[in-house]
C-alpha cells in the first residue's frame, strides 16, 4: 500500500479522549464526570433554573439526537443541540440571547476539548507521515471551531489539509458524502488514499462505502464483531502505521 494521502479520524485515533479530565458534578447523589455542572453555572447567571431541570433536558435532548443520527447520519451542531435543550426548558432568545447561547456552547466545548490530548507517540507518527504523504482529517464533531483549536493547541494544525468536519458538511461518518468531500478537496481518487480510524462501523464501513482502503486502529485489542465491516489492515498501535504503509 502506497497512498498519496493518509486520512485520519480525530477522536480516539489521533487524539485520545480521557473522561477523567472532565469536571465533576453531583447528580442524584452521585458524583459523575460531565460538562453539565459548569454549563449550568453559566446559564444560572441569566435565568432562574434548577440544575435538575437543566440536566434532565440536556440528557433527553442528547439521547434524541444520538438516536436520530444513528439512523440518518445528519449532524446536529452543538449550537442547535443547546437551542433544543433551551426550547425543552421553555427558554428562547428573549431569555437566553445569542451571545449567551454562544458562551454556553463554548463552555461545553472547552471542557470537552480539555479531555482530549495528543499522545507523544501519535505526534511522532504525524511528524513522520507528513514528510511522506499529504495528510488530512475526517471527523464526526459537532463544533468545527473546537477541532481547529485542538489541532492548533497541539501544534499540528498546519499539517492537515483538508480537515473535514461533520459540523461543516452536515453529514456524519459513515455517510459516503463526508469522505467524498475530502477526496474532492484533495483532487484524488479513492484508491489513492487510505483512512485510519478506530470504529469498524463508522470509520471502516464509511471509508469502504466511498471506495477508500481502511485501516482499523484497534487500540484496545478488541475481538471484531463478525457482522461489522472488515478492515484492509488492523493496527494495535498507531506507531505501526509506518510499517503498514
């Protein structure tokens, strides 16, 4: 395999998500990791609202979005998600004007971003890959500015072109359209690229639907479900990517 471009999934492939870095909040007598506590504090500066009501609306709205996008793969941006949460609470622009809504969104996204990090070995892989190939990102992420801020924070933002984000495209992996967007920007055929991701259904299945060879990053050494797409290659460590290519 000698592609012209290597495309990466972002979360839990290039960057690793560590939920232990999320803030603590008490819910029903239990302490959990969640952004809802600090988001509620931001809202409570502007409206009279119980945490329990906000948390319930947030969870219900999140569940609805997840269930819907598993069926149609339409992306719902973080802004739209919180608009739905507020609507469920009977709050509109009169109570929560647009600048306050943006503060709420950014509070949530900044907390999530703090739980994502680039391991040193992954940085070494990126540095090596960019010397030999065009490299890009295709990611399911509902707030595109946060993706660019994350890449900039880690000092690798200038390495990736294109960076294709579901919040911008409107479709999430495994839809073919989001992969095709990357191919169009690269001006390459599918077989001239390879996609690396950690999810067999979303990453491998989506890449294959677009005709792109797919490498599964099986960092947890999982036994694959026989009903799921079969990758072209499997990696147990991202550092092995150089050997495969």
